[in-house]
C-alpha cells in the first residue's frame, strides 16, 4: 500500500510557523495547482482566449528542519515541488459538530524558483542553487 503525493505549484501565501509545547516546529504553507477547466466534459477558452483553469489550494505541513528551511527560504508566489503523504483529521468544534480536514504532510520540498527578497529574512542568498537548464 502506498500513500504518496507529488504536487508542483505556487505558494499561495507566506509560510506560517508555530512551535508546539513539546518543542516541535511546524510550518504551514498553501500551494495552489491549476488544471484545465471543463464544461460539458470539454476544455474551453476564457474571455482572453486562454484555456480556462480551475485552481485547487492544498494545505502543506512541514515539521522541524524541513519546516525551518521552508520558513526561511520560501515566500508567496514561489514555485515548489512537494512530496509527502495525505493526512486526514477529524475533530469536534466548539458546538459539537464533527469537522474533517485534509492536509499534505511534506517529506520533501524543492524550490523551483527563488522567493522574493523583501527584507523579512527571506533574502535567499543562502538558499540552495536552482538548476535553470
């Protein structure tokens, strides 16, 4: 049996990091992927003549060292590849209603483009080199 996810997309918002009471560092990002939109089973063009797209947003969770690198070197708009596994959660909210969630637990995040340099410790001068062949 296998639970493997590979996503290639853009980071939709800057990473958010928190630390658990046990000292585990957790960084969350949202990665957006696009696919051709369909009407009546066929792709179609938008008002500008381009193939219309449907976007999906994926919640990605990175732990410890991986999460620290993602927080340090990634930013909104950056293209990444994420490899990991699907994780489903279930909980009850404050009203007692059962809620369900889905996230990708990342094992690996590859930076396909460099993030922006905005003075918020995301200069990327120390980031790993990117093959631009």
